């Protein structure tokens, strides 16, 4: 008998110029549109974009901001951070658009890749848009520019050759644990901290009037398009109606204060402006109802 195959897991980052199809690929692979906390130019940290779990492997796709050509001084620092990230993941996917071929932005990215020791895949996307004759010259052109581990043409939109790509990635993932539950497709590592910050403010401001039995559910975290702000919507869940009244306060004054203080902390956590929307609702005995515990994120 064969020995059972060890479970594999690891981190993959997708880099490439805007509009080459990075998000489309993510959506195709993860199987549904996921809420992505989009990378802002000045974000220095890496965001988990999506998690794909198969029976024998878990792929964790992360965002590497700052790989674009910097327009300002801070950019140099950002590029450094991005370069470090490229060396920490297991596979780098460098995606280009088959229709466009090689451009200035690609040259910049290739230069950054010079210091990367990890496997770098060249992904030629949108092959559904080009004649197959065009593909080979494109592959040859890039072959001369960098020592890619693999060069894989795909159509992220139609799914062509995506399975093969995933198989190739899997071969480069190390043995490792399943980091996320299999039904979890996206993750904001900050989510739990944000809910704790809101809960903390509610408890601090109401003192002993409100027991620790309140919960905070983060309903939504979203980067507003064309805005610097991240919208966060959350619900404070209390067990009794009287508690709800205390949390809201006179004409909403308590809730406003909780929101203001929490927002300040969340802004320094995320390094970005935040628009925080808070609601309060009563849910009797929520602690005793298992399905609601799951809903509230206490399932592990
Ligand atoms: P990103 O900026 O790299 O994340 O690119 P997007 O995923 O937002 O894609 C930009 C545009 O290219 C969208 O209109 C997509 O529908 C389109 N697109 C992405 N992948 C493909 C593909 O494989 N084939 C075709 N025909 N269009 C694609
Ligand atoms: Mg995108
Ligand atoms: K992106």
C-alpha cells in the first residue's frame, strides 16, 4: 500500500499589472465572488485574498501590494516590503495579458523578481482572446527575460488550463497543516481584533452595567471604491432589552461614543480611514445556541 499522501499547504501571491485578470482568476478559483479588502497603495501588510481547500491541499492566496512602480518616495520602502513578501511565499504567480505582451510595467516587475529565490510562474492570461499562433512567440520572449519555473497559459475567465495550473502549484507547496476550516474562503485576519476593539469600548464605557455577555458581529468589511475609507458594519448583540438601551444611550449618545473610540483604534490597526457603522440588537440566550455561536465566529 502507498503511504498516505501528506497534506500540503502554502502561500501563493499573484502579481501583475492592473487588468491582467488577477481578480478574475481569484474569483474563478475560489468559486464565487469574495469580499476582497483591496490593496491600497500604502498598505504595507499582506492581505489574505482567498483560501482554496482540496482534499489533500490548501492554497492560501495573498495580496502583495506595492509591486507597481512607485510614484513617490515612500514607494521605495513599499517595494522593499513587496520584495520581502515575494521571498516568503511558496509560489509567485506573475500574470500578464496575452493580448498586450511585454510592457514597461512588466520590466519593472521583472527587475523586482531578480532577488526572488522562490518558484516564479509566468501566467499568460486571456488566451481565449488571442490566436494560438501568438502564444509561442510570447512564451519565447519571456523565456529570455527570466528563469521562470513554469510558463502556463490560461483563461481565467473561461477556466482553460486553470486545473493544470493548480496542480503545478500544488507540487511546489510544502507539507503543512490546514490553516483554515474548509468552508472558509476568505479571511480578514483583522476581523476578530476589530470586533474585540468594539466590544472593549462598549464594556469600558458602560462599566458594570453591561456584563461580558455582549458579542460583536462584524457584518461587513469593504473598501469603498474611489474612497480612502474602509467601511465596517458591525452589530453589538445583547441578551436583554435593557442592555440594548444602555448601549444605545440617550439619543444614541453612548453608541456614538463607543463608535468614535473604536474607530480611532481600528484606524490605527488598519492604517487607513474607517467609516464605522454600528447597530445593536437583542438576542436572548445567544450564548446557549450553538448555531448562533457559529454565526458569531466562536466555532473553533
Ligand atoms: P486585475 O486588475 O488584474 O484584477 O484584473 P481583473 O480580474 O479585474 O480583469 C480585468 C478585465 O479583464 C475584466 O474585464 C475581466 O473580465 C477581463 N478578464 C480577466 N481574465 C480574462 C480572461 O481570461 N479572458 C478574457 N477574455 N477576459 C478576461
Ligand atoms: Mg483586481
Ligand atoms: K489586487
